[in-house]
C-alpha cells in the first residue's frame, strides 16, 4: 500500500487542508503538538485509573498511531489514544483497587491482546464482506447503550474506593467543580483541555489544603525530583487467562463502533466518504491494541478530542498525526514525566474519574440523540432498558469455570436482543 506524499498548502487562515495535503513543516509540527495536547489528558488518565504505567500508555499511543497510519495508507486522519472502554472490564478482571500499580496487570494485558485480535478479525470480515453487516449488527441503539453502560458500570469506583477520608471526599467535589468551571467559563484550547486544566487546578488547591494547612495526606513530589529525564518505561508481559479474556474481549464491539463513528465523522467533515477504508481502520486499531497490550499498554482507539481539533481548525492532514505520534513516543521515554503523573493525589483522580465516567455515560445517550433513535419503538426501548440495567447492576453469568461480568453481558445482550427483537420487513 502506498503512503501519501502530501501536497503543501498555504498556512493562510481559513484554508482547508485535506488528508493528503499538509502545511509547511513548522506549522505542521505546531499542529502536531496541539493534537498531542488534545489527546494527552484522557490518554494519561486511563492508565492511571487501571494501574498501568502512563509512560508505556503514551509510548504505545504513539506507536499505535503510526501502525494505524500505515495500515490505512495514510488516508485517515486519526490519533489512537488510551480507550476508556477498557477501564471497567480491566478493573473487574484484575481486581484493581484504584491507586498505584496494578498487581494483576498481566491478566488484564492478556485480555487486551485478545480484544485487539477480535477487532482485527472484524476488520478482516469487513474487508471481505463489506460494511453493511457491521452497521446492521451494531445500530445506534446498541452502540449507545453499550457506551453508556461503560460509564455507569464504573460509577462505584471513585465513590467507594478513591475517597478514604472525609477530606478526600470533599476534594473530589472540589475537583469535579474545578473541571466544570473550566468547561463552562473558559474558551479555546483551555476549554478543550478541561480535564487536564481542572486536574491541575484541583491539585494546587489540594497542595494548599494538605501541605499548607495539614488537612490531608501531603502532596509528595520527591519522586519527580529523583526521576531521570530519559529512560525505559515499565514494560510488562501479558498472561492469557480465560476469565480475563472473556471479560475484556467484548470491548471489541466498542472499538469497532468508535472506529465506525470516527470514519463517518471525518468523512462528513471533509466531504469525502471513508467507508471503503472501514475494514483497514478496524485492522489498524486491532493491531495497535495487540501491540500495546503485549507491551504493557492500554487498548487504544480513535479519539474524539482530535476530531474536535480538526473540526475547529479545518486541517485534516495526516502528516500532523505522524508528528504527534513521534512526540508521544519521546514523552514515553521520560521517567520524570511518569513520576509527575503518579504524584497526582488519589482524591483528585477520584474527582476527575467522576466527571470522565459520567461523560462516557452521556456519550452513549448522545449517540441516541444524534441518530434520532426512536424509543417509541419497543425494540429500541427494550434493548436500551435491559442493557443499561445489566451493565449498571453488573449482571454476571458463569459458564463452567468462566465468568462474564456486567459489561460483557450488557454488550452481548444488546447485540442479541436487537437481533432477536428487531422487526423484519413485512412484519
């Protein structure tokens, strides 16, 4: 497959830059930095919530983006960052407590590799048979319900596990209020980085109250001072356990839906449909997720944050994503960067988690709204209603020695219910 050579376009304001074009290299580099900033907060937050090494996650997001770029022939502008769809199933599969390194990381990584393999197989099937079947299998009512369940299933993690003291509970409130203020009362890139900026504001408030007034566990930056500027991240090896793989692999449905949505969105923005590349996009995301999981990183997916930047700038050049990927790879080899991320107080992370998990749940509802899902149709009503309760209540089924938890039963249940209950033509 051939890669683009990128025709050079003027950097004048208002100029639309197509995927196979680029600005002059200095401006392309600046745009790449902006896309790194856009994906940064979520890509770093996801590994922290699962007990992964954030340096490995950042490194693998860069490598995954390059893998995706090559597989799609450089024709789809996209950054692949840490997927939040994995958080609930990884926590369930590994028994992670919410802070520090994940002691059962290997089993989670095995599940992530398995999930990537499923996405890869979906991509091969789409390449061979076309796109109609995947859109029929996962209509908006199904994908919206499953996305919403991921956020709802996680609700208890920050509330029950990340506020061990009354002070921490109040700091969670300060944190989600900080994020809310940034989201509503700022503009431009500050508003786009609402999670990151809100986290920084809350961390400063935490330091004043804990370190200055002694109200909580002091913020400790000694690890940051001691860490080297450059070094190898903490790579890890997957362990393939049937229970963990069965629990995590269904996230493939979400990754496929996210890729599908990404292609539709970019195609609409550029006026050039990308459906013909759907199979290759799935394959690229599957391969990137497998490589990341095999190295100790999170599963990866196309990022809505970067779609937002493209929509705002009208610059869709794939060259800037190559630049962004290379910058992320450099950051991945900085232990000082990793130590800074690890120093974030647990309560602040808990407050950010409340916002993020809520946003995931609302994103599912937004899929319904954007696609005008008709809940006057009893098929849609039952699929959504049952799926939400299965996932939120963590409905669990056992198959011999294997266990399928709430997100898995909700995912498979949504697909099966829709296939069973949807009205056929003539009925």
